[in-house]
């Protein structure tokens, strides 16, 4: 599911530290609510990927790649 | 009840009153144990403006629900107090076997308050608790007092927590020990116990720890022990102890040569773990239930100090009164100095860091032999450093000034900002021997924001940066970015620090050794929750567990905020901000690096939900963590801090 424009993706790709910005972005887009934003922040990046797959924001194969390769792949999948 | 003993012991040394207080289900669930219990008591029972040596100031000694169980490396004990060194929140933890004994005696926590009229020690024999005379123990080294108490009580198998002569003399960085050599080294809790005239706590426990699901617990523990058999970090720690870091630090440019003037030295191998093992290692020692056995026992075999034996040293124990003071030629002098700080009962980091600062003041002409009482402070002068250690412990002459710690000593000598430039501290506590310009920017950030001042590898524990690369894929799993493995970069570091601080706080609630959970990553959060639940029979989720860590971190932060310590104090020594790492030796990889604090600090605040103008936790965050009382405490202080922020300089300590 495309939740991010190319320009937005480019901005995130250029960041040194992405977690809070991406979680805030997904909350603003309505993908995350306050509660799961908090849970994922506490739990780590892999919890974000698990959540996005469960909510069908990304596919199973995208999730597998994102778990293996990190934000670079996840940002690609969110475009 | 499973896991916990379910009660804490409160001892008032002023009136001799001893009480046992039950710990409710809600309380245990909210704070878990160890550091959690202690931080709660210190916050609520030792007001921030109270003198740390006031009789009513508390010392809390906490263990966790796993203490005394079969879970790996559950021998840690957390000791907490308002720090006489920093004036702020203080705690430190130690290994050994005493913690398990406290659990077997039936307690999860011991709170000491009041002041005895004369030196005493506490004798806990299960539910029988007695305050005994310690006049004959006063002035003794922990190893001497330990033996004397065992003989007096007629039991060689008891375990004892003790302070040394430095604690009795209220040196501001005196330690608390147990099993003679295992030190809760930082923040000066030994001096607080000394101010109460309490020499130690001898303990015999004949009880046990009830495990809710013993079969599952054994399965988990066996699986974890199997992991350790092949764990890469365990191997290094077992073979060489934490001295295994010497050659790594030297290779990567974070070796604190001459008070961090340089990051490497060609002769660092003189004191490496490899050299130590080959030359002076007598045997290895493990703490309670530990599959790693990183502890060393050293025997000096030749030279001036031949025949000396002691437990240790650790990297952070050996480096400060060694290379940090320019001593590296003769490793025996380094081992000897480490033995001395142990016997006197002092934090080697603050002791060596303060001496190193004094040597640099002398080098730069800020002090002369007039201030030092005739001592010529020069780098590498083994005799002078050795003499200063003794003078500090006894508070003699110039040593009495240095016994205040680096920042207070700078003020007592009237050295102003120039003097503080060479005190390598944050919030009044000397940083360990880890230069963030080489070890990593995550470490540097954690030094800036640590809730006990200049933190070390056993506290904020930004080890994803140090050992993350040895666990391929780990930083991707947790942070989403494998590039965070690289130390001298800001990539992923604010989130790494936030994540690790929370994890370390929960690890300290369980009183599990962080060498299993953070240095080594053989035990991860899901494993911790599994063995916590198997032990207690409760149903902690990972999220609830991690939230306890966040709660503790914010509570400790609020303690500092109540002392008007916030964003102004969230910094690192100016040397790291201003001085590019010089060329040391050929293989140094971080030449030219300075530490980019500002690039990371504001992002870190966003993770924490702390106000960037004050550095105070937001009301929303505190309420979400169940800290409504803390939100109320901070409310009037927020505007006060803001109104002062323009005119006030940072506080060196509180």
C-alpha cells in the first residue's frame, strides 16, 4: 500500500536516524494510533514491520525483505 | 508467592528499629525489583535538596525476582542513594553471591536510614536481624573485615557486603563491596554507608526461591546456557576478562591516554587481557549462576609489588590509575594501583580521573607544588599516583581535596572554567575510560543524558554500537539500520540510546548481569520476559516489561530535574566537543573526530518526549507511565527552569 510519496521517501532515506520520524509520519497518516506507536517504539524496528504486515500495509515478501534489510527496504515498500 | 520474597527490610540505625514491609502485587508489577524498587524509594524518601550525608538520607539495596534462581548471571545487586559525588540520583550495581543470599534470607530489598552513634554492622540470619558492634572492624580493608566477621560468627559460608576505609572517611566516591572484591563502584554509596557508621551487612539465608513453572524455567535456562557455549562475547570475557577491551580500545582510538589527550598508545598491550592472562592471572572467578566467569584473580609475581594478590582488575578499574595518568610502562604498577583502590574501597574511575585532571592542571600551570603540598604531578609518575591514592583514601593533605571528586576539587582550588575543562565529567561524575570520539557517538550521547552522571558501560550500555557488529542482523532487527554498527557515525544513535537505556533499566530490575544481555546479546528481551514469567507465574508482556524501564528512566531523570538539572547539563566534556582526536598510532581509525552532540540530542528528546527547552519529561509522558505524582512535582519547576535558563551556566554538580 502506498502511504508515502517519492519525495517523502527520499527525505526519510536521507535521514541518519529514522525511527521516530517514520512512526510519527505513519501516525499522521492514520496507519498507527497512539497506542501502537508507543508499543513499537518500545519494542524495536522488527515490531513495526510485523505490525505493517499484519495490517496488510506491506506484503509478506516485502516484510521479509524489510526484516532482513531494514529501513531502506521498508521505505521502498511504503512508496 | 513466586520469584520475589515479598518483603523488604528497613533498618533505622538512629533508633535501632528494624521492620519488615510487605511488597504489594501492584508495587512489584510496577517496579519489578532491584533498580526499580530502589529508584522509587530514593525518589520518594530522599528529597533532592537533602544532604546525601544527612542521617535521614536512604541507602537502598535491591535484588530482583530472579536473584537466587537458576537463570544465568543473576548475581547482581543494585545499591542506590543520593550521590555525595554528584548531588543527584546515584546507583551502582555489583556481582558476587551476596544478592542470592539476601533472597534466601527472605528479602527483596534492604533500606538503611538513620545514623548509628558508633560503628556497627548488620547481621541478617534469615528472619533474625541484629545490629552488632563494628568498632574492631573500622579502618579494615574489606578483605580483612570479611574474614574477621566470618570468624566472629563462626561461619565461613556467609556472604558479606562491606565498605572500606575510604567509605568510613566519606570519600565522595567510595564504593560498596560484597564477597570482598565485587564492587558497586560508582556514585559514592560507600561514603553514604560510612556516614551512617555502617561497616557492612553479613547475611545467611537458608530459604529458597519458589519458581512458578520449574520445568519451563529449566528449559529456558538450559537453552540460554547452550547459547553461551558458542557466544562470541562470552569467549573473550572468559579468556581475558573485560581487559579484553584494551587492545580493541587502542585499535579503535578510544584508549584514554593521559586524560583523553590521545586515543591510543603503542605500548597498550603491556596491560591487555592477553598479557594479563599470560603473566599475572592466578585464576578466573564467576559470580552467582554465571556461565561467563569474566572475573579475574591477579597475583603479581615480580618487581616492587611481588606477592600482592587481589580480585580483578576490570578494564574500567585498571585504566584510570594506569594509562589515564600516563602509566603504561610497568603493568605491575597498574595492577598494584587497582589493588589499592579496591582495598581502600574507592571507585577507580573517579579516583584515577580526578588524579589525571590534577596532573593536567599541573601540566597547564593551573596549580603548582604550593597546592599539591610539594608533590610534582607528572604523567607516568608511578610513585606520585600511588601516594595520591593513599592520601585520597585517608583524606590527607592534597588528597583531602581530591577526595571530593574532580569537579568539586576544581572548585575547592578555585580553578574556574579552565579547571573544569580538564575534568572529564558529566553531572559531576568522571567518565569511564571510553572516549566517544572513538568508541562511538551513541556512547557519547548516553554519557550526556545518563541519569547518574558520567555513566559507563554498565549503565546506559550502548553496546549495540560496540558489539552489535558481532551479531549480524541485530541492529537491523532492533533499529532498522545495520549501519548503526559503525561507531563514529550518528546513524541510528538517538534511537539506539533510547532503546538501550530502557532495556538496561529492566535488566537492572531483574538484577541480571548486563554482560549476558547487552555486551553479549545471547539473552534478549523475549528471553528475559520468558524467564521472568516462568519464575513469577505472571504474564508480563514484552511491552509492559519495556515500559517499566522507561518508567524508571523518567523517574530518575525527574530527580535531577527537581535539582534544576536539565538540558543545560545534557552535555559531554568540552574536550570531546572541541578537540579533534589527534594522530596517535598508525592504525587509529578516528583521527580528526569530534563528538557531534547537538546533531543527536534533540532527536533523542523526541524519543523520550522530553521538552527541548528544559529537558524535563512531558506531563503526558509522565502520566502515561503512571507517574502522576512526578508530573505534579515538576510542574512549578518547569517555568522556573526556563526563567533561569538565560542567565545560568550549567551546573557541574548539584
